[in-house]
C-alpha cells in the first residue's frame, strides 16, 4: 500500500471483440475511484494480448469518441509475476507491486475466468466474480442449462458446435423453436455477433456471423417480452438493485445502442412495473447468481412476458461501466453512488480473497 492507500491494478482493453467497450468502461471506473483511498496502476491490454503499463493517469487515444477510442501502447511492456509484482518485459526489473486487480475486461480473455485465474496464481484479490462464476456466466449454453436445472426460466434454445450441423439443423430448429430465431455466439457479450433470423437465408447468414466469433453457437426462440435488467452485488449475501427497463429503438438491444448511440435505446429506471413484479425480478436475479456460483457483481438481463412470466436472458459478470451503462445507473437509483459502488466492489473482492486464503489448501 502507498501512504495507506490500496494500490489497485485496473486492467482494461483486451483481445476480445469488446475491446473498445472496455476502454470506455475503464475511463469511467478510473475517474470515479477515490484518489484518497486508492492509487491506480493502469494496465492496458492491446488486441494481441500484450500488457502495457499506462502509469497512474489514463492516456487513451480519441477518448471522447466511442467509435474511435483506442489504447495508447507507449507504456512499458509488463508481466504479472506469481508474487503480485509487475515486471518490465525488457529488463525484468520490478516496476510496481499491487494489492488487488480490478478487471474491466468484457468478453473472452477477461470476463471468462482467464484473468481471475491469473490473479489466483499471483495470490491477489480480484474484483468481481471468481473463476467458476466468470466461466459459467460467460458460456450462455452452460449458463442456461444450469439455470434450467435450478428451475429458473430461460428461452428455449439449441446449441451447435459445428457450422455444418447448425446449417443442416434449420428445419428442426424452426419446428422446435419457431420461425423467428436469435443466433448468438455462446461466449461473447455486448450483443456482438447476434442476429435475428426470420428466414432460412437470414439463419444461415446469422450462423456465419456467430461462428466468426465462437466455436459454439446458440439458436434461441425469439421471446416477445419487455427487456428488464437488475444489478446484483455481494458475496455470500447478495443484494439486488431496482430493476430497469430497456426499450430498444431498433430490432433488438444491439452493440450500437448499448455503447455508441446514446439515443439507441430508452432506459427506464426504475422500470415502470408493479412493486410485486419488481420484487420478482430482483428475486430471480439473486437466484440466478446463486445457481451460477457468482459472487461480487453481475447484471442479470431478463424478459418479462405479457403473462408475467420472467425468463433470464443472460448474466454478465463484468457489466458495462460506461456513462450510459445500466449496472451503475441501477445502483445509483437504488441509493449507491458510482464511487460508493466501486468502494463496495473492492471491499467485496478483498473480503472474498481473505476468506478463501484461510482455507487449508494442503492435507
């Protein structure tokens, strides 16, 4: 620690298709962390997976333009050692030691348990979900099967791990799930690679798009319902925010609407639903996180059907932290400001690390 402050390594960027989203999220997280409590060590990961020490002040390129924002790679190339030190790649000199890692990485190589495993090897607290919760939350196929096992409703779906099998399965999928289908990469977020298919040709085009991002693809029944989101926070005891509603102005809540176009969707916070429905959404969100072994934080996205049935669409273990993201907005509406939310997340990460460290790892 430096002068009593926690030294927090904020890690952002990354190799996934959500690289630019991560940069936007990191910019907001870093600006909101209290400098009286934390010394930020900024680590940007470029698209090839190389780590760059950005110092203590963020130096993004085109930082105000979400379409052009990019990582400044002029900082020292670094690596994390098993004892929690950052070393220079060119000299092996120790540059920094950190007290905890705060991953602001969306999608594969960050939200899927990868960096959580690296933090465990380095014996460092990692803010957010652990390895298991991260991996399960990332894989929509495994996630939906576990939710279904726990008695939580999900959209009917089929999963394919071969483009040829998926293409030949159109008639069977349409007969089982309906003529309107959503095609999604199993391990990606921010609506990247998602298509809405109403015909065979659209289905085949959607498969090509989804398989460009993952080796496993979900084909889901199109659900007619209102899109609801709930933020979850906690370790053993999970708390849920007020629910919010997303009203997309396009066909669905796309990447563009989430991160590039402030007018791409209307965000209604709190959601205009009766109190018993709001409580039902909060209860489902907590149940979903427990079923998926998720601690720390998550945003749970649901469909609210006209009948009142709630279906969980997906669970995000590192939700967006941009200025138009729902996760911090929902907590703010629930009485927790952005800086207070970050304080709580760091507290939870260190609490979980301390609890696990007490375990006897050897006989």
